[in-house]
């Protein structure tokens, strides 16, 4: 069973940086896309960034580009999100997501982490 261990959230002042990590385990096949979404209470879960196994990236919006950088280490099945120049509006719960194949010939499955809180003080 796939398990995700997220770390790196916390409280930071505006303009500061945080680095989120998410280590995945439990799949007998290599993980496909890995990434991050974020969600505020009462809101939908929005894409932050996704990265393919070949390290092609997709970012969720203009407000993120240039400040956030996603990367992964396939040897460790770990995805990272470097967040710089943080703003109060970046305050959210950040969820790790991975896509994987549960068994040979099966459809691609998605698994969410439990989330890590990011708070940015002004």
C-alpha cells in the first residue's frame, strides 16, 4: 500500500522560504507524476505543481511561477517543493499527491498525503 510522508511545513514570515518534502513508498512500480496541491478551508484543492518521472513540470498559476520550484529524486521516490518569497496568501494546507500503477495492466491510481500546514505571517 502506498504511503506518503510529508514534511517541511510550518510558520514563516512573508518573504521567507520553506521546502516541503514528500517521500513515497509501497509501490512495486515506479511512481509516475508526483506533486503538490494546496487547499484553504472551504475552498477547492488547487494545483501547485506536478512533475513527471522525466522531470517535466507543470505549475498551477502565475502567482506561483518564479517563486516555487518542484523537483524530485527518483532514487528516493521523493518530491520536493521549494517555496521562496512566500506571501500571506500562500497560507494553506499543502497536500502531496502521487500517481502510480497498483498492479500490472491496471489503471493509474492517485494517492494523497495527509497534508502539511504552511502559514505565512505578514
